[in-house]
C-alpha cells in the first residue's frame, strides 16, 4: 500500500456531524461512475466498555464486556463508510443509499481491551437495472492478525441503461423447525441510535421518517441483524464464524416480528419475517469457520 492510495486517520470520525453533512450533499452520478480506489485506515482503536454495554443492551446481547459482540465493530466500520461517501471523489450522494446485505466474519473472539486497527475500502461496484451497487470491505487487525471482516453492499437507486431482469415467481415461504416472536419498539430504534451514533432521521421519529418518504419510523437494518445474532447466540457453537444476511423489506415500528431458524448440518439458517411468517424482512445464515 502506497501513500497515494491510503488515507490514515488519527481517530475514528464522529458519525452525527457526517450525517448532517450527508443530508446536504447532492451529487448527480455519471452513466459510468468511478469509485475511490484508496483505503482509509485508523490505528490504535480502543473500544469503550460503556459503549459496548449500551450496544449489548440495545440489541439484546448478554451483558458481557470481556469480549466484543460479533456485530459491534460494524458501528465503528460505519464511520469509515460515511467518511468514504463524503469524499469528493465518491460519485454518489450518501443519503438514499439502501443497505442490501452484510457479511461479518469473526476469526476469533476479540477482547474488549485489545487495541485494533481498522481499514475500509470499496471492494467492488456494478451497474444494475435498479441503479449503482457498491460494497465496502472493512478489516480489523490486532497487531498483524486479521481478527474480523465486514462486507456491506449498498444500492443507490437510479435509471440506468441495464435492462430490467424478468420478475421471478414469488417463492413459497420456507418452513423452519423453530420460531419465536420478537417485539420491536420505537425505543429499540432510539436506543440503537444512541449506542451506534447513527442518528438517521428515519430511525428516530414518525414525523422525520415521513418527511423522508417512509410511512412510519423504521428500525436500523444492522439492529435487526444484531438482534437475530443475540437471540441465536445459544445455538452458535463455534467462536469463529461467518454470518451473512440480505435485507429484504423495512420494519416499521412498533411491531411484532417472527424469527424463524433451523440448523442445516453445521449451518444455521434464519429469517426475520412479519408476525404471520409471510413477508421476509431479513434472510441469513451462520457458518462456523
């Protein structure tokens, strides 16, 4: 890595000021947008026990402050996502980008007192019939050891020259061996905003959500993934594992949703659906490494 394609920050940037800047950033993408090729890196990251405790409580993880919850570092990685999207070289407006999927790999449990180095880059991008897709790839190191990875794929909706794919027939909902009801309140969204620093208005109040085009406030997508991981934690045997999810439909609050799950060999499949078990909000799987 050369100095020309690496940006080293002294500390993690603060999320709320970047969200304010993102709200007023307007960009019109070209027909073939070019994405930044550099990597952002922050060293000497020390995670605060108080923030981890708030995060665990907001998402439903056990109040264990000896190791980081597998999804906790995503809220640090998200700061680097925002930093990258606010770069002048980034071709799309940050607001309105839809989070399509997320993959987290935990190579081993990370102690809360370990000093980490976090890096972020754009791993790939493509033009689709729905707009412009791009993926942030983040890595966490302890010394030279890779301990954690995160891939987040986003979509910026736009008209493109790519022909629309034929609509596939709607598949029948899968039957799972186990299920449980999960109530989600408006307070859950606000608690997650405080724990993560992600104060996007669509997650804070019905009024601000309606201004931005939603019928009611919605829960953060990464809260829903974390809540599933917290609920399924007793079923996960390996300390090193990979969890991938696809975000399907927004979850409007307040609501009761249904977590369906079933082991498939060593893999654990799960879905977060509406209470009737028909409409999918999130589809995921967990595989031991």
